[in-house]
C-alpha cells in the first residue's frame, strides 16, 4: 500500500513512509485558483488546448506562453508543457523568458550539456539574471561538476539580493533532487532563516531531516510549519509518522486525528492511527480504527492481519484466527498472516495446525530467521529431534546475531542429553557474538556440568566482566554451580560495590 508513492506501514505496525507532496485530493492551491479566476489566462490556456486538438499552430505573446507553460507544469502535464515551450521558441526565438523555460525543460529531460550551451548564451545576453545561474548550477549538478555548481549557485544568491529565500530554497531543492539531502538541508535552513515564513523551506527541512534519520528535528520543523499552515494534511500525516519513529505514540495519534479532521476520508491517517493505538495496547480502539480504514480499502490484507493481532493480544484467539483467515483469503501470499495464525494455534498446543501454517509461511519467505526459530521451538515440544535441529540450525545460520536462538538450541540439545553438541553450539554462537555475556554464562554452566572447571572459569570470568547482572543465568542452567568455590570467589570479586 502506498501514499504519495511511499510505503506507509511496516510489519510491526509502525508507519514508515513520509508524504513529500500534497495528495491528489488536496484542494486547489491559491496560484492555480488565481489562474482559473483570471479570464485572460484561462482564455489563452483554452485556446492553446483547442489549437493542439485541431493540430494548428496558434500565436500567443510571450506573457501568454509563460502562463500556459506554468499552468501545464502545475498540472504535471510535462509533455504538453514541452510542446508549448517548443512552440514559444519557434514564435519568439529571442525572448529571454522563453529561452529560460527551454533550458529548464532540457534540464528536466536530462539533457544538461545541451542546457549548458543554452544557458551560456543567455548569460552572454543577460548576465544579471539569478534564474539563469540557478539553472546552470542545476545542469552542473547533473553533470557532477560540483565545484562549478557551487560557483553558479553563489552567483545566483548574490544576484538575488537581500530577499534571497526563494533562490536558497530552490538551490536546496536542486541538491535534494540530486540525492544530496545533507547539502539540501543546509540551504533549506538558510532559506528559512532568511524568511521565517517560508512554508516550503520548513516543510522540506522537516521532510529531509526525517530522511537523514533525525526525527526529533523533523518534529520541530513540522510543528513550526503547522503554525503557519494548520490545515495541511501532509504535514499532520508526516508529523504523526515522526512521532511514531520516536515512540511518542500518544502524540502520533493526536497528529493523525488532526489529519483526519482536516480531511475526514484521509484513510491512510486512519490506518496509521490504528497502528499507533495498537502500539500502546489500546487494542479495542485500534480494531475500531482498522475497521474504519477497511471501509475505504476493504481488500487490504495487512489491515486484516493487524486486526487479528489485536484480537490475539486481547486473548480472543477465535476472532484472531477468523481475521487471519480473512487476510489469507484476500492474499494467500501473506506470510505474516500464515505465521501469526500458526502462533495462535501453538498457544492452544494444536501443534499440527501450528506447524502446518508456519511451514506455509516459510514456503513464502524461506529466509526468515524468526519463522525458523519459532518452528524450532514448536517442534521441540513435539519431540521431533531431527526436525527441531534442522529448524534451529537454519535459524542460527540466517541470523547468527540472535543470541536467544543459540541458547535455545543448546538448551534443547542439553535436554536430549547431547551435552557435547550443546557445548559446540554455544561455542559456535560465541564466534558470532563474542560480546554476549548470556551465551558465555550458559557455556560456563555446561562446562562445569562436564567437570571442565578450568575452561568454565575462564568463560565465567569473561561473562561477569561483560554483564554481572546476568550471572543468575549460570545457576538456572546448572544450579550446582552455586556450590563451586571458584564460582563463588569470582562472583564475589566482580560483584559491583553498593
């Protein structure tokens, strides 16, 4: 599911994708409204469209062409805008505004070298135009001539004079388009400082700070932006996601509520609100929100899965299974629904159903370490030693950093009286997790049980040094360790001072 071209939800239910631009259902902006209310502008635009349909070349003056091109770009009709630019060049070959538009079109269509030739000509004709240097900087960025780009941008800022916030913002946008978010935010910051009421600079600061992994800064700028434009759906929606990133779920819910107040059918905000409610265990409210969302997107299997998870967390396993099945019926490839429904059967010790469903999940996502680990746990309760070994071996191979999996694997082998195998597994786990105190405590316990006190003491000392608080793991794994003098002496040595 996407919102403005970005994925909006992750498997853990925390919204993840930001909306960069206003969605299609946004009301007409002021510039567009002014154009449509301007009878002469509308007349020129209509005549141009009529001429295209009739296949004839119509005359328009330079100002009319500028209005026509601007409107087509605002509408996102870049192909027709290109036609208008070429017609304008044909009719007014020496008009500077038209040639600037032509250069802009060349850059947009990834022809920077051709654009540079056009721009150098424009600089010779009109060397004090900030827009020309701005475009030249864009073209240089496309050609990865970064120092030349900076020179052009500096010249554009100089020519723009004291009211240069718009130029600064456009330079930031150029770097953002070139996937250089770090430099972009530098210019957006300058634009905002030059004009604290520059809305797009604020919005972009918020958006790109999130991209850079700075959600706290993102929240700060979205709040500044909303002081200026409190009815912007995208800003409220994105603010909610930023609050989710910082685990401020109550504030996220509040932001989504504002987004819904601005546009009651903003169902992506409803969906993300449900995610936030689920994250703070307000499951009944989350279910209600997911159901509201399904009024707009009834075939969304993820929403069905999340409703099921809410019911499962409430202990209502039959309702959970009903919604897991609905999710599977909608999308048989939903591995999460298969897996989670398998968990629900495991809770009731219905092993056959549980194993069957988790294997179905693995047929869809064979490299999911969590699925293999869970399957290993379930199989261990059914006394299927070889199958359990295979599942746990797969889990630890796919995710060797999961210390819990290594310890469980060793405990299972230990329970089967395979003491040497258990020790080997723990040593293998340590090779991947040398700073894991928990694995070392279990290894020390099993070595003591085998009367290998020398190696056990070495492992125990390292574990105590890494994390003293976990030393109870030693006694859980091998209670008789509490009677060992070397163990007692080491624990006394490493016990933190009060």
